[in-house]
């Protein structure tokens, strides 16, 4: 039960300071990603599948590149289902 106390204390501290924690990609991050992908246009290789692009975006957005790519592809998949 010690773990619950620590989590509750953290939640209370966040709420008392009006801090917000969000999970997943934010709209502004998606815009940055799409702008970078558009910059490469219609080349022989689709930029979405280039490791360098995700490493660059990961540094820029302070995300692990692999995690960023996974969340972006999940976003694309969900967007296509609508």
C-alpha cells in the first residue's frame, strides 16, 4: 500500500499546482511531425519509414524516437478508421 500513498501524494501535488499531465501526442507535436514529413515530399522512400527522421524528431520533441514513431503510426491508424 506504500505505492498508493506515493502516487496519491504525487497526484495531490500536481493538482495543487494546476499541473497537467497528458499522454500521447499533442496536436502541436503532430503538426511538427507532419511538417517534417511533408518537407521530404514525394521521394523514392517514404519519410515515415526513415530512421533518421524519427531520431531528428525525437530530439526536437524530447521523445524516444521509436516511441514517437509508434504513437504517430497509432494516430494515423485511428485517423484512418474514422
